[in-house]
């Protein structure tokens, strides 16, 4: 019993093989779907050929532009607008610039494409790439040419048409850019390709020229402004110096110079004061020691003292002379002594005057030193104020210097840009102008036909794959086991496909043909099915067999009756019970309607022997009589259980012809009481989903599913296409049959 709730004769088939590729299966599938493949391929290839024949020849001209990484250095000054760096992203950017609408607009203006009907769909006789669209819209599109929006829209449409034929691409990782233009006129194609290349270079030059012109204008204005700012800054510095007495000469301010001079004067004054004080002190020390002052340095140097000393010496000599000649009381001697004393008095008076002069000089020196020291202190105070003011001066000077530096820099740059004006170079150059193409680039018949052939083959293969995916039915033994997970019991072919000449059938039904041709391939298919069913339960006998299907019309009754005749002719004691209470299809194989049948036996109206019909093959038939009364749940009644037990005792094989699972619930009631359930599926017709739904109905019933058998198989088609099925090799062993 598997996980789905019903028993099978084997474990579920491993589905891993479904993912593997089998060339023989592919070949067989191709052969089976060859007509579909051929039809789709022919239609697609014919469509490609027709499309190619209807296409207007187009010509493509190519111009090549190279981004030039080498620049001519006419001057050593840098340009206002620098050249393009030669990296990959810049080259890709320039490719987009070449495809830009602004450049295309310039080409439209330069080439006067507004007057070209190919690009302007609004002109009479327009035949451009979108002319058909505007032919449809002319009735609804306003034609007010004075309307600015309408004019702008028309210009944009012309640009769109122009860009539709343009292709710009980079050549690998090089600096080369190919500009391709496709047009119906080869000359026009080359003109437009060259126009894009030339206007691209012109646009680069104009961009640099405009940048230089704007830079010159800005620099000229800015230099003039800075010149005034420099003058204002210098005037502010000078006014600040004057206002704060910060005038200077030779790098020092006047106050600093004044302090320097005063310091020198103070040093000299202090030296002079020290000298005067020293002379005065020495003189006082000499006088204090009892000196008459004659030995004082100032006295020795005094001309008055020297003259008085000279006179005293003369008088002293005269006194000595007079004293030697006269006596002490001599008038001349006394006179001379008085004159000598007078001279001494004069010398002392002169010495005192000298000492007094020294004191006066020392006082003057001290006052002078104090005055100079006071001036130095005052100047230092002024210098401190100047130093504080110099902070503001430094700020003004820095501002003035920065303005002056900027002025000088911009002035120098202005001279450079003025010099470089007119010598701008483009960042690219045309290395290969577009030539007039000699042959069309589109369409290419050989390429189109090759692509059409590939497309046709691909479409045909896709159609086969799609058809196989959408195919609802089952075709071969592999498909049965792979998609249903149940054993494959065999196949019952359609009788007409087993013979070459349908006249030999002479209106025979399959069960009748079975008796007439017991060695035919049709009879052998029933014998194979019989063997598969009887040995489906390993080690256990299979006696009661319920034959069912998911839908009506799958050959269930014909197969059941044919299987009964096969069993009977092989010597088995077999009975067929018609359990399809709605259809009673077994009756079609009876020579005359049965008066009583299964329902009458179950109701006790008739005995089993009264209801049985003997078939010419030796099999017994328990049919359904034409009764107006059909009780509910009759197949699940105890009477039905007793009948089945009775049949088990009397027959070797009991075949139950049941109703379709999806249509009637009776089969689900009867299936658990059978030893095996055989699911019949119409070859290539019954949807797999229907079979799976029918099997799902048996879940939980504990019914044993012996497997699946295919019915109404086209034996000829299966022998050609059904790789993986035993009938694929039918031609190899057909000689063994006597059809």
C-alpha cells in the first residue's frame, strides 16, 4: 500500500529518469510531431522571407572619432577648460554626448532637416521612419504653426527621427568612437555621419572658447574691482599709521627711533653725571682731609688758579728776597706779604668757586639724567600704545596683502587667458570621415535567410516542446509509469490499425475478431493484458478483477468482454458481470436482450443460473436487464457481497465491468471487494489530470490497483513514434501474427 491510500502491485516508479535526456525518445517525439514541426517552420521561414523582400534597403556610413590624449603645447599655460582625461568612463561619457539630443538638434539646424520629408513627417510626401504614424494622426493633430508648443513638439519629433538612424559605439577599450548613420540614401548617410562628427568637434571648441571668453570677462571685471580694493587697503594702512603715530623709517617707527635716541642720551647723561659726581666727591674728600684745594684736579686745570699760582710764586720769591735784604718790618716786605696773602685769598676763592661749579655741574647732570629718563619712560608708554595699535595695523596690512596677492594672481591669469584666447584645441579629432557606402547594410538577404532558417527550426522545436507539454494524454509505457506512478499492464490496439487491409474485418467487432483470428496481434495484446493482470499480485491469486476507467468512451466494456473471451478460450472458467448500472454496455454484445440480470439476482427475483448467459467462447455473462427500477447502493449491499462470494466459488476469474470513476460513485464502493482494479486509459486522449483525479477517488478505499492499460491504441503510429513502448518494435515481430 502506498502513501496515497490505495495498494499497488509494485513500489512507485522512480521519476529521476524524467530529467535525463534520451536521444531515441527525442527522435521518436520529433517523428511523431514532424507535421507540426514542418508546418510551423515553413510558416516562420516564409514570414522571414516575406519580411526581407518587403524591407527598404538601408545604407550605413561610419565616421571614426578618436579622443586625442596628445595635446599641442603652443603655450605652457593651462587652459581655462581643461582637456578630457583619457579614462574609460570619460570615453563612455563622450559616446553618450554624441547621442545627445542637443547635438542632434544642431545637426538638424546645420543640415536643414526641417525641410527633409524623410525626417519631418509633417511635410507633404513624408516617407521617414515614422511617417505612417503621422499619416494616421494628421486629422487629429493641430496644425497651428504659431503655437510654440506645437512647434517645439514637431522639432522634437524631427530630432527623434534623426536619432533613430544613429548608432554610436566605442571600439573595444580604445579611444576610438564609431559614428554610424543608417539612411535610405547612401550619400545622405555619409553626410549625416560626418555632420555628427564635425559638429561634435565644433561643440568642444565652442565650449572651450565660450569658457575662455567668460573667464576673460570675469577676470577683467574682477581685476578692476581688486585694483580699487588694493588702493583702498593701502590708503587704510597709511591712514591708520598716521592716526596712531606708526610712521616709520628704515623699518622702525618714530617712537622706536625716539626711544633709541633717548636711551643713548640717557646713557651719556648718566655717564656724565657719574663723572661729575666723582670729581665733586674726590674734591670734597681732599678738602675734608685738610687740603687747601690746590691739589684738586679742577684747580690744577684752572687757568685762573694757574695764573694766581704763578703770581704767588713770583710774590713768594719777592718776599723771600725782601726778607733776606730787609727786616721783617720793612714796608716793602710787609707789602709784599700782604700781596702774597691777597693772592692766596684769591686762590682759595677760586678754588671755592671751582668746587661750587662742580656742585652746580653735578646738579645739572642729575637734572639732565632725570629729564632724559622721564622722556624715555614717556616714550615707552607711547611705544606700548603703538604696539597695541600695531595689532590693528597688522590686520589691515594682512588684508591689504591678501587683496594685493589675489589681484596679482588674477592679473597674471588674465594675461594668460588673453594670450591663449583663440588657440583652443578640441579633445578629439576625426581619424576616418564617413565614405559613401557602396552596398546596403540592411536587409542582408543571406543573413536574414540564415536567421530565418534558425528561427524556423527553433519555432518548430518550440512547437514540439509546447505540444508535448500541452499533450493531455498518455502515449507510452514510460509515460504511464513516470506520470502516474503505477505499473503498465499493456495496451489494446484499435482493431483497424492491426491490419493492412480493413476489408478483412468484414464488419467484425473486436470480440468477434478475437475468436476469428486467435493468432492475430489483437488477440496477443489481450493475452499480454491477461498475463499482466493475473500476475500483478505476487504470491497471491487474482480472481475478482474490477475493470474501470476515469471517463466514458475509453473502451472499457469492449476490453472487458474481449478479455473474458481470451480467458475462456485459454480454458479458464470466467464470468463477466455488468456492474455499470447506468449504461449496461455489455448488452451490445448479446444476440438478444436479457430478460433478467444482476439486479434481479440481487433482489431475489431470479436465481444466478436463470440470469447467466453463455457466450460462444465458453464465458458466462451476468448482464443487466432492461429494468425501470434501480435501487440505491445496490453494489455495496450484503446481497452483492454474497453474490461475489458465490461467484468466487463457482468461477476461476470474475470480471466486473464497472462504471467510470469520475461519473459514478458505484465503482468506489465495489473496488475494495475486488482482488485487483485495472485502470483503462484511452491512448493519447484521456487527460492525465482526469486519470489522476480518478485514482484520487480510490484513496482510502484500500483497493489494490493492479496497474494501467492503454486502450484504442493506433498500432501503426505507435510503431513509428512510440519509442520506449513494446509496440515501437512491432514491425520487427509482426510476422509472428496471422492477422
